[in-house]
């Protein structure tokens, strides 16, 4: 990966298109699970989404393996796809971008209040 790809995100676009091509080959139930996984993992993304690419790759690989073995997707993921995704992203307490923004806002407000009061 070179600097230009990093700046423009073209490497992510290529990788994402490869993910979608792999997902298109999955059975219908597994494709639906892929869509749910994407929706539930996005809140854990950083600004570019680069931090989630290995997680997406692993989750898609799991879906591919279970489809090849003929397993039902519910047997693997369970009924709580959101919980599964939270565990993939680092546990139930994993911080999302909203949490980081909230913490940053609280720090900035606390600094301003300290300047006004001190």
C-alpha cells in the first residue's frame, strides 16, 4: 500500500469490492447475515473504516466456511448478531466512534469551564 492509496482510500475500495464479490457467492441466509454483520459493525469503525477491514475479512471467512460445511448461519452466529459483532469488535464494552466523540466533547467542555471558573 502506498501513500496515495492510503490518502484516497482506493485500497479500501478494492478490498471492499472483493468482500462483496465473495459475499455474493454465499447462500441467501449467509448473505443476509453478512448484511446484518456489516450494519452492526459500522458503529465500531474509526474515521476511515480501515480498522474494521480485518474483522470484516474474518467474519466473511467464517460465513464462507460455514456455508461450505452446510451449516445453518444461526448455528454459528446465534440469534444475537449484534452481540456477536460487539464481541468481534472487542467486547460488549468496546468503544464506538460515538463514544470517542462524546469523550472528546466532554473533555473540551471541561477545559472551557475550568478556564472560565479559574
